[in-house]
C-alpha cells in the first residue's frame, strides 16, 4: 500500500510564532491555524508540510531530528536567518562545510553549502 509523507510535527511553546518564523524562513504559506496548531507548506496543495503543535514542555538537549536546508548562497542565507532571530549553535559538529543554527525556540537545523557538482557546473 503506497503512503504519502504528509508532514513533520514540531512541538512548540508558541506554535503561531514559531510556525510563522519558519514560514518566512522557507517561503512557505500557512494552510491551517488554530489556538494550538499551525501548519505550513510550500503551497496549499503541496506536501509535506510542517505542523507546529503546542507543547508547554521546555526543549531539553539536542534534537534527534532536524532539517537540512541547501540554499543557493549559504553565507547570505545564514545572515538572513540570523537577522530573523536564528542563532548559531555548537552541537559538536566540528569543522564542517555547513552551519548549525537554532530557531527562536532552540530547534537546531543546518544550512548546507552548495554541492560540489553544482559548484563545478557554474
């Protein structure tokens, strides 16, 4: 039986605030919202989405799942995200070609560099 990946669920102290932050960061649109949840997608009919669900528990430790983002220009994107409220984090990654950041509620994500084959094609 085929399945479709519908969404990733993110616990949030303030789902509206965090969901809106991610919508702006990714260029997504809000497709559903109430007091305790907010869902965003690239477009209303395109899945998967991100579903932010109210959870009053404070985040503890490193996420076991995180998003990797690959922009056209890593340096420009990192600067934009930090200006929006992300912050650099050290999660023990060492010397790597990506930048680890945390969103306003402390969820880690990585901003990757351009793939080597894409860089050589330019």
